[in-house]
C-alpha cells in the first residue's frame, strides 16, 4: 500500500465512512451545498484522491495530505455543529420540553451515527416527532420507507415500541441499493454513480443493540412496487420517506398517505437535495389539494403534519 494511504488510513477511513453514510460520497459528484461550502478546495482534493487521481500531479504530497485532513475536519465539524444545534432547538418552545429527554436524544443520535445516512438535525427531528405523536395521542404505527443500515429506524423504534399506544414499526427497503433514476429525477440523479446499499444484518444488529422488542418490528425486504401491495397497515402516526427518486417517493405517498391519521406526520428526507423527491411531493400535494405547510429541518429535510380535519 502507498505510504501516503497507510499514513492517513486511520484518520481517513472513518471520514470516508461518514461520507458514505451521509450519501455524500465524493465519487457521486454531487456534494450538498452545506458540505461543499465548508472547504471547497479540500473537497476538490478529496474527490481527486478518492477517484484515484492526484492533485497537482502528486508533486505536493504534504499539501495534499494537509488538505485531506482539513476536509475531514470540516465534515466532522459540520456534524458536531449540527448535533449542538439540534440540542439547542430541542430546548426551545417547540422542543422536547424536558432537559433529560433532550440529552437522551443527542446521546442516542450520536450513538447511532454509524448506522444512518442522516445528519443530526434530521435524526433529532425524527426523535422529536416520535415523541410528539405520543403527546398528541395520534394512533397508528411508524413506517420508514428507505432504511439503509437502520439508524433512523432504531431511533424511532426506541420510542414507539415502548409507547403506551402499542405501536409497531414497519421498515421497507430492498437492501439491494436504489432503483435506477428516471428522467423525472433530473440530470444530477442520472449522473450519480453511488447509491445507498443497506445491510439487513446491520439493521438487526442495531435493533438488538438498543433492545428493540422483535414482536413490535416488521422488516419488509424487497422493491416498493412489489412489497407495498402485500402489506396492510390500517393506521400510521409517523411516515418517514427516505427514498430519493421520483417513482419511489410517489409510491410511498400513494400507498401510505391515506393511512396516516389526522395529526400524524409525514417526513420527506430528500426534498431539498433530489429533484425527483421534491417533484413527487409537490405533485401529490397539489393533486389532492392538500394545504400543508412544509417545515424545513435542514437544507434537504422537510416534514408536515396531516391536517386534523382530514378524513
């Protein structure tokens, strides 16, 4: 192995894993604005290094190594900045209303960082909404479409499976990566060469790690268009859609929106990042004339509450 790679493997392997979990792998060529603005030059160097190319013809090895370390520091800095911001938000008027609960939320989000592609703001928002459906006494189960390695699902399950509402958590994922994007997903999606590939064993592992009761868990493996018709979920309190592409997000809305109880929440993870997810959401809401205010979580995450007067 190249001495340069050996020297920095212990530092850089965790950072590259973080990139993969956040679905911002440099081989994808579509870094979110929040990341690319953090350190544009170092991200360019990292892209070249990851794809086997070298910066400045590899003549400045020390400079390149320094740039790689700065890129890692930028990404980890962004992660912990979001974690602190999520904790601060949880103490606000619309937060968790409990200091011990907000501390538990941050600790749990940090503990699950190896199993999720979500940055802390979106992860902690799911925690808060999982609490909110109990506070509002919204009946129904929790459904996640797009599971990856189970981090966000485990976080929600740690709350909903211990709820007095006797909730179950349903997890839908192919565990074979994402389907091919279509024209409705835009050129950026079609140029993407790295897609999330979840690991079912990691999902089961993190559920065991948190002591999630197995009888309250339903894992449905397969492509959405094949598995959705085979299940019947009468009531849903929280629907988390992390499906990236237009057709996948559209299927989630068409199959499950009517099952969401009034006062329940629908979370769209990729609204701000992928054109197809945004388009499918906007079209569905417009088609049904749903007057829902999309609340911004971060640059890509959005959620809304199903109106109480819906039937």
